[in-house]
């Protein structure tokens, strides 16, 4: 490097992601570790409209950039200023992703060592309430003129950088710049200690925002490796940039197996509904089979859409599955379909059998319904999945009760189990749903030797 020189960069853009937005202004200040030796600043014609909220923030409008150069025209100048210098910025991954994307679009391949002044300030001046550029400038009495313009913010970042170099008695910046360190890949607000404590074991990890609310839950075979993968590369889309900026801390829970981690991830997402977890929402059960007794004394069976707080006999992800199961019960136990509701837009004509000419007594009819529900309950298997534990001193157990995920936990290896049903009392209870049971059923089919079944009794 040119005697360890630094290119301190700030940009303004049309939006929050490099893949769809463009740079409207860039400022580059060259620092040799002691003083500023060069400076470059220009507006950029983004060749697209500048949204009103961006104009309100930066003051840069379409008329101002109309005669400014497009990025391609200044790309070589920018490349020369950045080449062989450490790329410094406040929340460095944002600026770096835009500049690298624009240079690539102009035909230049470029990469650089990065230094984030957010992370450096956290190390050298720990304990401040906020590390945003504006707040830091107030705390540290740094003049910030023309905020939210590339030149003004770059000037303030350069002063901040000089002060950090001056206060860096423990050589934290040198440590951050070592080639072997992964720290520059971490989100700007995440303490390094949170990442370093992560184990290389199966389990579930949790990302928290600034107010300690869970914003993401994930599972992994190797927690540390999986978490690191979230931070690799350069974020070019707005969602990922917001996601990384929102991560302020991490916690984890070690599981004995990847499969237990998968189940725990599913239950935790359904319980917490973190902001950045979306994939499992489509697996929420949508329909339920309900039983109720009318004033006439007859019991009814009905398929209805699930509403919060309801307790159905059984739940289903698809209407087809619910109708199929109720149809099977109706045929097997000769239940009069006039006392069944197969959900909206579904008629009894879809069930291939003849209705009784006469109606059974309430007692006879209700007996058939009770027998059908007892059969439905008994036909759902109860079993335990036994596997190795987190250590050699324990084993793991997943308990399924009558076709529903009941819970999971760990049992000491030296504990004597005389009856497999005793395992049920030692697991942590979790809420079941069709998605989790689908995972469990698939796992049982692949690993039958790990399953201990309990014989069901049907009256």
C-alpha cells in the first residue's frame, strides 16, 4: 500500500441498494495516517429520477445532477484514487457495495481492504449511546457542516478517523486491518465478542436489534460458520443492508442434532415471528376440524378456517386434506352428512355415498361421531425419537403424542427408563403444527431405528 494510505469515502445515492439505485454524489479524501493529502468531490448524474424523500434528506435534486458527469466518465479517476489504499467509511459496507458495483458496471474490477469507522469508534471509544455519524460528531465535538452531503460527511469522517488514530493506544485499527481477521465482515453494530462466543456445534441462533427484540432466528449444523455466512460478500440489496444494520447482538442454543435444531427453529419462528423470517409463514395451518353440539342435541363436524384462539380437533394446511379426512370418517362410521360442514363452496355431492333416508336418533348419531373422533385420535401415532445428546452424558428425545409434536429435551445417559412413556415427562413442551409434523414424519421414514412407538388402544 502507498505507505498505508487511506481513502475516506462518502456517497449519496438514489436509494438503499446498489443493485437498483445509483450514486448521485461522491467525496474521497486521501489520508496518509497523519494528515489529509488529497481530496476529490463531484456530483454524479444517476441517469434516473431522484425520489422526493432522497431530495428531502440530501437536498440533491434532478436539476443539480442534470449536467454532472455520469459515473462511467469519472470511474477511472475514482479507481486511481482508491487503488492500493484502505477504503474507509462510516458503515463501510454500504459505501463499498455501491462503489464496487458502479466500477464493475463501468468495466473495472476492483476490491480493497475495508475499515469501518463505526466499528473502530466502538473499540476505541466504547460505551457511547449511539455511533451514528451525527451523534458521534456531537459527542466528540467534531464539526459536521453540510450533513447528508458527500463532502460534508466525508470531511467529518476524516476528522473522526484522525482522532481515532490519535486515541488508538491499543492498536485496534491495526488489529482490524490484519488480513487474517474476519471482523470487517461483521455488521457495524455487532460486538465482536458476540460473534466470537458462538460454538461450532448444531443449534439455533438469534439476532437482536437495538432494543433487544429478536429480528431473526436461524438453525445450523455449525452455528459459528452459518452466522458468518450471513455477513460474507457485499450487500447490494436494501433488505440485506437494513438487516445487517439492525443486528446489535446474538444469542444461541446448542442442540444435539441438526434435526432438533430444525424443529426448534420452526417453533421459535412461530412463537416470535421475527421481522426478517418470512419463509415459514406460508406453512401456518389454515383449516381446522371442529366438533360442536347444537341445541337439538346432535353433534356436528365442521371444517372451518382457523381463527386465533380456536382449539380444533385437528388442523390442516390445505382444505383438500381436511375434506379428505372428514370424508373418510363419514364413510367409515356412517355419519349423516347433513350434520357435517365441508367448508365453503364444498357440497356433500363431492362425497361418493348415498344419504340415509331417515335421520338417526341423537344418541345413535352422537355415538358414531364419538367413535369417529376416538378413531381419529387413536390413528395418530404416539412415539419417541431417541438419539445422541449434546454430550456423551445424555441422550436426546423428541416426543410425538397422537400425531402431534409434543416436545423435546434431554435425558441423562445413566437414567433408567422402565417405561418409554416416562420420557414424555422429561421433555420441554412445544406447540405443534402441520409443518413440524411433516418434517418429523419425513425424518421417521428415513430413520426408523431411532423410533420407539407406543401401542395405541382403540375402543
